[in-house]
C-alpha cells in the first residue's frame, strides 16, 4: 500500500484522534514519491487544524516535486 492509502486508512478509522503535527507535515511534504498526494489528503481532511509552519514550507521547498505548492 502507498503512504497515501495508509494515512487515509488511519484518518478514516481514527479521525480527530490522530495528531497531525509539524513533524508529520514535514515528513509528508518531504516525501519524494507521494508528497503531493499526502499533503493534499492531509489538507483536505484536516486543513483547518494543521500548522503550516516555516519548517513545513522548507520541507516542501526542498522536495523536488514542483507541483507541491499547488496544494497549499
């Protein structure tokens, strides 16, 4: 299964009980293979409750996927 499918499963099963921290967002944003999809999923599901910090933006900027910022 892809990272996106696993995150979707966790969010489906546990919803608001899963903390989406800065560290989680940095890992998702920096994911070379599925970063865009992971960030889109997290923002779609929990966008109002997740911190988009300078460090998260740096992780996204450091990722080679040029489309990353289109989801933010």
